[in-house]
């Protein structure tokens, strides 16, 4: 369980950093993080922090891919966590 929390902390910090980085680069017209990379990091476990960061800094909030997709990823992750909990701990 400790390793899982460490992993989720690291991936969440990474999700925050790349989301803010992409926003700054968007404002300055520089190289951007690929949308597929943002979705992938979200799917790896950074979805909650990424969604909160996007809402906080108002980044990609007009894109359905993110405003629908990331909440769907969160729901899928919660469902998977519930199934794992039921199988191994209940």
C-alpha cells in the first residue's frame, strides 16, 4: 500500500507539472505537450490532480476530450480500485 501511495504521489506531481508547463507554453507560443501524453499520464494515475489543475488554471477546459475524458478515466480507475479491493481485501 505504501508503494502505491508513493507512486500516486509521484504521478500526480508529474501530472501537475506537465499541465502547468503546457499552459505556460500555450500562452507563450512555444513547444507544447501532446494531448495524447496528457491523457496517458492521466490514465497512469494522475487524473484527479490533472483535472483539478486544468480547472484551476483554466487549461483545455473547452476540449471535450479532457472535460469528459478525464472524469471518465477517474470513474474507470475508481471502478478498478473497487474490484481489486473486493477481490483481494473483502
